[in-house]
C-alpha cells in the first residue's frame, strides 16, 4: 500500500471515531467539537483525493462556520435557560 492509501485509511478511521463520539457523547460541546474535527478529517481526505476546492469549502464551512454557529447557539441557549431561574 502506498502512503496515500495509508493516509486515507487513517483518516477514514479517525472520521468514523468522531462519528461514534457524536452518537455516544452526552455533552453538547463534545458533540460540536467532534463534528468540527470530523469535518477536518473529511477536508484532508478531499485534498488527498485531489479536490482542493471541495476540501477548502468543507474546511471553511464544515469545520469553521458550522462549528462556530453551533457553539454560539449553545451559549445563547444556556444563558437563556440560566436567566429563567
């Protein structure tokens, strides 16, 4: 096997592990972090396969924008729940 094949295999295993973390985790911040990390692994896989535009888009939108929006929404929801007491 070539080094690219080993890299793809390793990235696939890491992506599957982050997917399992998303399904099993109880804390929302852990789930959001695992989604962002999974997007990074997927973006690197796109780069290895020779799709730099798809990789850059996945990295910027999937790992960056969506993760930040989820964290902001979680923070707003937590502060709204804390204010109700």
